[in-house]
């Protein structure tokens, strides 16, 4: 049997980390802190340096301005996510092994913290999906990281949003923290609604790796 390769990211040694997880192949991390760096900071200068070759490759000024607009739009999206407590964001690109489509499947994986009223962890997980409308296919699990609930929500952009009117599948995993005062929400979002089973399995695989204690230290 061939074992899968595992790469340990440097963030595993972050002394301020509060959650550890393994991300499967096909996801590319978006460095939120670097992309949202304040002006006149080393991080902002690094971002400008990294973006310079991309902008220089534009065939003309119009194309260059379009690239700048796309980057600015991405920054606004990440900024909005961060305001809602999102601390991690990755773009997923996977081959459609089930449907055999020519184009890869695109998804977004996020991790978001939420404060909650103090309560037993199982009760917090249940309340997270019952207090918000639209959750379906609700599944309660007990994993090494503790009790959690996986659910699905199907959304459509507002008609006046200017966004394509495609249904958006969001598969959520609500994991209460051991301090019983907050929970973390892991979400995979995609317009490939027909692949809900595959995205649900993908999220469950990520959730099974989640730990609220440093696994490297525990293992040692």
C-alpha cells in the first residue's frame, strides 16, 4: 500500500495557534495577513513585489487595470471574511473524477471563529445549526477533537448583487472549543452542487484531523 505524503507547514509551530488541522491536496492557501497588509509595512512591500511580475505581464494598460481591479476585488472579499472572524482561507481545485467534466471543480475552504454563550459542547454544536434557518442533512459526530455537527446550506446570491445566479452549496462543520465559550466553523463552498457528497466527504476528512492541542507536542 502506498502511503500519502504529508507536509508539515511552518504554522504548526505558531505559539499563538489555537487549532491544528491537515489540508488535503488540491487546496492553495491564501495568505490573508499578507494580502490585507497595511500600507507602508514590510508585508505590503512583499505583496507589491510578488504582484509586480503579474502586472508586468499584462499586454496593455487596459489589461493591467483589469488585473489590479481583480486583485482589489479579492482583497475586499478577504477583508469581509476577516471581519466575520475568518482566520484561514484556501482555494480548492480538483478534477471531477465522478462526472468526468473537462473543467476542474472550484471551491473555497474557510475557518471562522465565533463567540458563543457558555454551554456544554454538544449543546453549542446543536444550537449553531438550529438557530439558523436553512441547515439540512444534519449529522452529529463524536471525533477526537470533540462533539461536532456537519450540515449543508444551499444559497443563492441576491438578485441585485451583480453576481451570477448560480446556487451555492456550503458544507459546514461546527466544532465547539473545549473552553465551551466559542466554536470554530469549517466550511467548504462550491457552485458544484451535484458534488455535495464528495465535498461533504472532503470536509469530514479535514475535520477528522482537527485538534485543539498541539499534535506535534502531544506526539512527542
